[in-house]
């Protein structure tokens, strides 16, 4: 019985890591060997959704809907005769399409279910003793060493992003924005180079130290270079934009020369398996050099600078042989808006925290988390009639029944709330809220 419980605990990380940053770790192979993978992910759920925007202007949404996601993870791992490891990892997802259309045609049309697109794609090379280099469209150090954000329950993602498996069925305006989850597309869908150090065992307590650093020149992904630009311009990741008519809130989210570093300390002691990490993210926005008259102060931006610190610990055999309880907390603060967009100058810094945990026993998982964050929101220097602070929070609770290492049934509840008096993005200019219950199945192979 104990062996069955331990096997179930060990399988949970792989099965529920839908939103995890390191969904495809290096898989060891024998020297002079190459192993090709074609892994996949499928989730389907039935949802009951309520929000501030389910009933607007006499138009009503059916509160009962479905979520579904399909992903493919092709790639390979290899090792040379002299022990150098290398490989490539790809993550593809299904694109969004209009609600109520279905797969009406096999042609390439926005009227039906769309095609797969590349979400992550990177290569790597290195060794366990000397470290690794990742390069491509991938997670950086700030994301890979995020600690204390517990997502391994329910749908395996919760509020990580609006592209989370079940959250995207909620009307966009009702979803609270956040920056407390670092595993979101704003950070990992850009090209970068990541240095991953080997683990170093310190002699005093016997714990292991590791570190990472990454560099991202701009907000480009794969095949998004300057070849599509006839001349240097605002739409080509230019360093600055001089005209009021050539700058937009979309460009305000783009970054230049982003660096991030993170370190983690892992320690096993007295039955506790603990990790603590710190990280720093620094990026430059595209500079607006035109006049700030007429409300353009929204484009006069600070550097993107965010700090994080996290802690989590796992304890086994607490109540039953082979069970495991994990608790964690993470805090982030600095010059950012939701989604890691640079904030306008003269506005407040952002601060947020998340606490959560899960309990695994045999094939059962129970988990919950709560996060809270404050930022400048829709406010910018010189703007009147709007509060200085956007306050947002979200809570999740869920459970799983693991049928096998490749399949899990889940039940999940989520609630989110946003508040900023005078915010013109809200219909009542004050508040927005959402809640949903989802029940479904996850398959990952």
C-alpha cells in the first residue's frame, strides 16, 4: 500500500503541470543515443460561469459552457559519446476562435476552430556537472525558479493567465489581471538565452544552491525579426517612437533588453523538503519621445523592474504512510502593471502575494490558493476621476482523482474580484467580479 501511495504522489507533478514553466525537463538518455518524443495534453470540462458581464444591455450568456484544450509536445533528447546533452522542446496549443462557431469548415477561417500555434520552442545544450544553455522561445530565470506558487491541483493552472485551460471561458473584462504568476505568456513567449548553473551542495546544512540568468533583446518570438519592416518604425521594436499617432497601448507592453536572474536554495531536513528562491526582472520599455500633451502621459513609462521571493515545503507521512502535504507562499513587487507591462511614470508601484497548498494521498489531491495584488491599473499621471490603486484578488480550490499516471478527473472552483473607483474599463466604473465551477478530465501523455 505504501508503494502505491508513493507512486501516486510522484506522478502528480507530471500530470498536473499544465501551467508549469518547466513542463518538459531534460530526460536523461544513454551516450551516443537520441530519443524522440511526441507527448500531448488534452483537457475537457463542463463549466458554470457567473460574472459582472454575463448580462449586458439585454444580452445574456448561457452560464453553462465547456472548456477544452489540446497541446502537442514534440521534441528530442540526445547525448554525445563524450557526455554532452542536447535537444529541442516544442509546445503547441490551439488558437482561440469565436464562440458559438464550432468547426464549420476545414478551410483556414476564423469562423471555425483554428489551428495549432507555437507557444514555446527552444533548444538546449550542456551537462549536469557544468550547467545548461537554453535558447529560443522559452521561460527565463524569473519564471523557471519561481517558488511557492502552488498550481498542482484542479486544472493545474488556475489564474496563471487568460490562456489557462478553464479560465478562458470567462468574459475577458471579468477576469482579474495579475502579475503574481510568473508562468504567463508575457514572459515566456519571447526569444531569449538562458544560462542554468549546475547545483552546488553547500557544506553546512547539506542543501543545494542553483542559479539562472537570461537575456531577452526585445519582445520578439520566433520569426518576428526585422525582415517584416521596410524601415525602422514603432511597429518594428524601435527603441523610441516620436509621434503621438504612432504609439499605442500595445507597444507600451513591449520590452527592450530584458535581463532576469534568480537563485534557489533546496534543503531536505527533518522530513521537510524545502525550497526558497529570489529573483529580479529588469526590462526597458519602448520610449515615447513625443509630446505628453493631450493625455499621452500614459506612454511615458518607467523601466520594468520586479522582485520576487518565494518559499515552499513538502512533508510526507503526515497522517498516513505515503501522503504528502505542500504549502508555499510567494511575493512580488516593483514597477509593473498586470501582465508584466511597464507602468506609467508617476504612478504607484505594484505589490502582490499568493499563498497556497495541496494535500496528496493515494489517488486523491486537494488544493487551494489565494492571491491579492495592488497596482496602478488604469491610472496614469495627470489622469483625473480615477483612484490611484487597482485592487484585485482571486481564490481557487480544487480536487483530483488520479485514475492513472496519464489521466486525472478534476473539480475546481475559482473566484476573482477587481476594484478601482472610476476605472473606465468596468461597466459600473468601480468593480468587476467572476466565479466559476468546472468539472472535467485531464489526459497527459
